[in-house]
C-alpha cells in the first residue's frame, strides 16, 4: 500500500517564518521517511492567496493536495496538522477530509499539539528549555485566541505550568481584551518586573510581529507602559525541535 504524509497548516504571509517552521518540518520528515512522500497543504484560503501572490510555484490547498496524492497513486494518507488546539481550523480540516475518505484505502489523522495532559507538560518544558529564563524573569506566552470552546486550551497551559511549580509562566491571547487584562493583573500580583514575551504560535508570523512585539499597539507596548522590562523572543513553536518531536 503506497503511503503519503500530509502536513496541514493554516499558513502565513511571512514566508521566511514559513521556511523556518512548516517547510523545515516537511524537509525533516522527508529525510526521516525517505520511502514516503510528504505533501504540504494550507487550510486558510485567505492566507493561501496571499502566499501564492509572492511565489512562482503555488502552494496547495487541502483539496489540491488530496487531488495530487490521488494522481500519485497514494492509497494510505497519514495527516498531521500543525494546529495548536482542537479549534475552528481543526474542525474545518476534519470536514474537508470527510469528502475524500472514499478515495483512499485508509486515512489516519494526528491530533493538534495540545490535546491531552501529557501534551501540555511536554510542550511547557520544551518552551522553557528554549527560552532559558533568568531567575527574576517571567514568561508571557501569547496565542491567537478563538471564540471556539477550545479557547480554554490557553488557560489549561497556564494551569499546567502552575501545577508543575512554574509560577512565572503566564498565557494570554491576541484576541479578547479580557485575556490581556487578566494577564496584567496576574503579573502585577506575581511581583516580576522582567518579562520574556513569546508567541504561542506554530509560526511567528504576522501576529507575532504586529500584535505581540511591535513598538506600539501591542502586548510589548502595553507591558512596557506598565513599567515592565520586556524582551521579545519571536520564536515560533515550529522552530523548537522538542515541540516537533515530542
């Protein structure tokens, strides 16, 4: 049975960040499993259009990737999304895949990064090892946020840090002003004055640069205005090896 691996990502208009994460992961998979072809697809049509406006060879949508695999004679598809949580994008992906199940003998689907308790713990320590905080420094992780029920994933990660005695880790989101206000209140109560600011995003693209680390109208500017010494670290989770192979 001919196998194919399909990576599915939201995508990003920041192509350099894409190279450092999703495309790098695709290359590593191809090197590790040389007998299996690894395909790459992007689930956001809006972002995909922006991406394809910048390159000569277009990237594939989910539908186009399935068409390509069928043409290549793939019979068993192994799908791994690069999503952080079981949110809207993951739901949309599952709906799209449903229509192709009869075209292949078998389709296996991996879970998003943060799906079970062990995932949270492994991801937390992978991030902490990457940032190497100083003793008097707090870590503020900022994700995208969603109106899906899975938005609780962000606070679950913060709670995991608390239960692991990592009391200097705080998690907020770009969307939802309440998230930022709550994070600021918790930071104030913690007593920390130095903050390492990092995106909780697979790819450190548009949101990381504009909404998290920009000099104005961002998490960085809000923290600095409140008197914190802020050090942004624009590392996407997809750049951390222990995240990719947890």
